[in-house]
């Protein structure tokens, strides 16, 4: 049994990068969407949430169509001499897309639950919209944003279907832990599959424990904050 | 220093139309819930946009639908005190108070915050979060925060309604002191008529989005223009009425003829008398005077310092009561031993004659 740990690093790098992208995109989408009414935003919601309801293989297939050699984005990238399919960026794209809805939903819920009179009070006190967001909305929505981050990270770490479709299973390049487990089982190497599984459980538990510890240490008052 | 507003705003089936002027003396806006009081304040603070109208504060136009002026809330410089305080739960007392202070040296800001904290008797609470404060302390922090921006006007939206009676009168004194010290337009919204009287030199009565009455507080309470305003200012006793001759009015629901001032105006629709104006005849002469009637006690209610009597006129038989009288414990002690019927007196000078 080899000691090649590349799937571990690949999984971690992929999940961290995907979570960072999701945090920025999901939070931006949620800020834009929060407290906006109308048919347009509602339709967009459907697209935002699609990766959550579709089977990952379907998401992977759609991404393959978009990013493939003949797809609209794939062709654009080819112009610049780049190709993402079956490369490390593909694992990140797959993980980011499937984890996006979880981040988006959590942040949006947190923003919409904010007491509107607090935002109005800040405005009457002379605060610009940016200051209202930074000094009031963000700190108060923080628990929701953190919850979204944890969910998105967990989802990214466990991503399998879309990754296999878009990135394949190239050892040392796109072979994340879930894919390594699948390959091992297919090859009949049950001990190896077991080792990867234990590793995955350990990483997941460590991450969740770390996040939990951090949120409660960060600001005890905030962690215990009870909101109407 | 003055605030002048004419505004109109539709919300579903409800239309708000208000029109008022407020100088350096506080204006109380009195009305039942849903009358548009809070909406009026929100329009002035810039949190809601009126459909039509004009808002001018200390010579500066904040809103003008014709000239398409609509200054955003953050540039209006208006202190708004919310009913539920709206303190920032994640900021401590000092941070809440300094939130709106204009950019200036940190030292200067701190000094001003210290002053506000001292003025509002909040010393020792600087580091506390809002949820670690009592309701009265929270409202004082909110008041300090609104005053810290040196507002051009102060708007108070039922600021005492969430406090218990004991705290209420304490915080009320501080609110009054703050309004007097500010010497700028102050609007005080309430559904409590006594609060309106104590806090506003002038009163605007709103009902269903319309101005029912406006004027000095004495005028509003002494000469309410309509039954609705009279009821909002605490009138408990009224009867449909009909003028018989100058100085004589028939109270139809009370089944009696009332003498009233001859210049009481023409054609009143209602006659009324406030519960604390209802008296009991002391002398035999009083008992036979105009506006003295036989009455029987239907039921009563005792409070620590006064007694409320529910009285039937003319006969002990029948349902309910005609009059509600609020009398001191001393008066109660005097009359309670006497055999009924008692002689109740409705002094002509205290009668309210209402045209609508």
C-alpha cells in the first residue's frame, strides 16, 4: 500500500479554494437578493438553487457541456490557450458550483432575518449604506455566514459526482479523496479504500470541531446572541 | 428653528394626510394605533417616501415632491427614537452612542460620549451590551445616541410604551429635559392622552390618517372640536344632544335637559362631561340647582387614590350605566353612607358641546 498522500492535499486545496470562491459569490448574490422582490430575482433563485436539487452527475454533465471544447465557456478559454476540463481547476469549479446554494441560502436567510429597524436606525444616525452593511448587517449576520461557510466546506469536501464528470480521476491532479475511494473499491483494494475513508472522517471531524471552537471563541457574546 | 410638513402617502387602502408646523415647543401627535402617527415620523426621518408634499426643517427642504427633492435619511440630521429602542445588540453602550457622531478626533468623540453618558445617568454601564441593560437604561442609551448626532430635530415614536409605570415617569422626565435643552423641533408620538398633554405644548390629533384637530394642548382638551377628539382626549361620558333654546340642551341618552353657557354655539350633536368633572351636591341648594339629577350606583371601581363610580340616572332599574364619575377618596367617604338616590351635578361650565 502506497503512502502517496496527494488525494488529501488535493481535497483540502480544492475545498478551501472552492469555499473561498463560494463565500464571495454566495455572499454577493445573497446581499443583492435580500429584500428584493419581483419575478426576475425569483427566476434567478431557481438557477442559484439548481445545483442543490440536481443529481451531481447532472451538474457535472452540464458543466462539461459549458466548459468542454465545444461549450461556450470552453471555447472562450481556448481563445486564451486554456482548458479546464480534466485539470485541477475543474475540481474547484465542480466543488464551488455544488456548494454555492448552501452558502447562498444561509447568508440570505441571515440577512433577511436582520431587524430592519436596526438598519434604519443606523441610517438616521448618518451611516452610508456601506457603513450600515459593515458595522451592522455583517456583524449581526455573522453566525449565518459562518454556518454557510461550514456547510459549503463540508459539501465541497464530499463532492464526487460532478468532479468525476468534469475533472476525471487523474492521480496527483484531480484525484480527491472521494474519487480515490471509488477507484480503490473498483480495483478491489478494500484496505486502501478503508484508509482513505478513515482519513476523510478525521478531516471532516477536525474541520467541524475547529470551526465550532473558533465561532465560540471568536466572540462569546456574539455566539450566544439571541435575536428576535 | 422650525419643522413644517405637508404630506400625503397612500398605503393600500389607507391614505395619510398630515399638515403641521412645529417650532421650538414640542408637538405631540396623538392618535390610536393605525392612525398614521408612526408613518408621519418615518416620512420626516426619510425612512418612507411620501407620495406628495413638502418637508422643510430649519429652512432646509428635505422633501418636495414638486421639485423632486428627497434628501436621504442619513443626510437629514434627524434624531429618531424608536419604540423598541433599536439599539445595536453587538455594540456596547459607548459604541452605540458614538455610532452616529461625525468624524472627528477619537478623543473629542470620547469626551462627548462621556458627557452624554453622564447626562443620561449611564455611568458604569459603558461596557455593557444592550441586552445586559434594563428597559429604562436601554431607552436612555437610545436617547443619548439620538442626541449625540446633534440632531436638527428630535422625533420620538412612543418611546415610553415598552416601560413599566415606575420607569416610565423617570425616563419621561429625561425626555422632557432633553427636548427642552435641545431647543429644536421635537415631535412626540403617543396614543396616551396624558402623555401627549405632559410632553407636548401643542397637540395634533390624528385619526385614520387625517388630522382631526390641532392646537395648543389646553385648547384641544378644553374645546375638542369633535366627539372623536373628545374621546381620544379621555372623555368618558357623552350623550346625543339637541338644542332646545339658547342655553338649554336636551341630552337624549341621559333623558334630561342640561343648562349650558348661552354662547355655546349652535346645534350641538353631542353633549359630554369628563369623569372627573362629575360632582355630587353638598348643600340642599346645590341639590335643587340646574343640572342636578338623581342617580343610583350601578357599580364601582376602587383605585388607591380615587374611586370610579358608574351611575344610573333617574331610576335604579335598568341595565348598565349613564355616567362614569371619578371622585377622590374623601368625596367617596362622604357620600357612601348616604341613602340613594344621590344628587349628581354636571356643572354647566364643564359641559362639552360637540358639533360632530
